[in-house]
C-alpha cells in the first residue's frame, strides 16, 4: 500500500542508486546490507513496481526505477526543506516575510538588503508589494503585509506604530526643453501654477483627500513613479521627485532642478510601519537593521549636499 511508504525507504533507495550497489549504500548509511536489501524490497512491494534488475552482479535500475528515482529525490528535498523551515520557525524566524515598500525608497539598498536576507535566511519565503502613497498602509490594514517601508500614515491613525528609517531629499524638476527651464530663478509660486504638475495617485481610500505638494492649477495624475518619470523627461510638466531617482538625469542635462522663491527643505521621511500589537519577526528586524546600515554607508547618494 502507498500509505506504508517511508522517508527512510526513499533515502535507502536513493543511496543505492547513488552508490551503485546495496553493499555500498549500507556502508554509506551505516546499515547492514541485509537491512538495505529488505528496505528496497519493501519499497518495491509497496509501490508494486520492480525498481532494480537483480539478474546481474550488481543491481541496475529498471525503467520504472529510472522514472521513480526522480520522484524520490524530490520528496526527500521537500522533506529536508520542511525540516529546515520548521527549525527556522522554532528559532524565532517568521514562517514567511511579507512587506510593502513605497517606490520612493531607493532600489539599491533594498536589493542589497534582500540579497543579504536571502543569504542569512535561505529557506524564508518573501513577498514584496510596491505601493504608492497610501498603498503600503492599505496592505498593512488588509493583513497581507507584516510591515511597510513608506512615508508615515497619511491619516495619522493611532493604530499604527512608525519607526523612522531614513530621509531622502526631494527636488522640483522639469525637462530642459520645458518653458519653466528658461524662467529666471528663483521662480515664484505664481509662475509654477499655470503649468502642468505631474503628481502621484493610488486607488486606496486613504489618499482621497490628500493634496500635499500640489500647487499647480493643471494636474496630471500617475499611478507609479517610473511612468511619471517618463512623462517628466518627455516634457509634459514639472514635478517633485526623490533626488536619487533623477540625479543622473540632472547631471546628464536631461532634467533641470528648479530653484523656487518659496524654496523650503523638502524631504520624504520614510518610516517602518506596523499595526499596533503586531510585532516584526526576527528576519524582518534583520532586514530593517541592514537597510539602516546600507543607507548610512552612502548618505551622499540621497542628499542634495552630496550632489556634484
């Protein structure tokens, strides 16, 4: 019967194939040869398939054995993965890690941090949601993300716990062939207002009444930063962008950073957010600490003071 199959039988089957004989498999496993032979015979009986041709000096896989050895290896791999994951959970690591990340967070430290995470916790499944504006907070409220890396909650809700992670400078930019690029600086707000402002939006109710940073009378809305950047480069209007996303375009002469008469320090202050009462697991805390280290190692990449 199939129910009588055991992992031990599978391991002996694989060892016999890998070692080329029952006696060699017995030596590898620290068993007597008779126990190996009996286990293989029991497996054949349970499966109803002859796995080895024993007519020669050494047993050889039958056609059925050739087909089933692949299944046996997969079963053992999954069993080993299950044991490793159970050991990880027992040591305080969450069964899986899910996080929501606002796209304004720079990709370089995020990718480097996740690479380190994969090395430190190789069996940990990870899910990453990239969400604009209120999207990250919504993922928390929907219960699909354990924590979010994003600007603090737009509605100031008391059920969120936020820990400061990093600040990223923001610049007002426009394509070099846009009329605003030729305006005398510093540019007053009244000069900006008639021109199209490219802003971000999302589909969550959390941002329905949010108008932070909008000064233009004519607004185009985009659901993601990368699309908005393409329209910005094409000269459709001006917008506020994280410095790290446009620094190279400014240096290459494709975009111009605008100096405003009402210039004020403008930053995205990014926090790690979680629902109150929901603690971040060991792997999540490891990732957060590594992101802090990575960002601190190259502050000039994200601050205007480091611009060339």
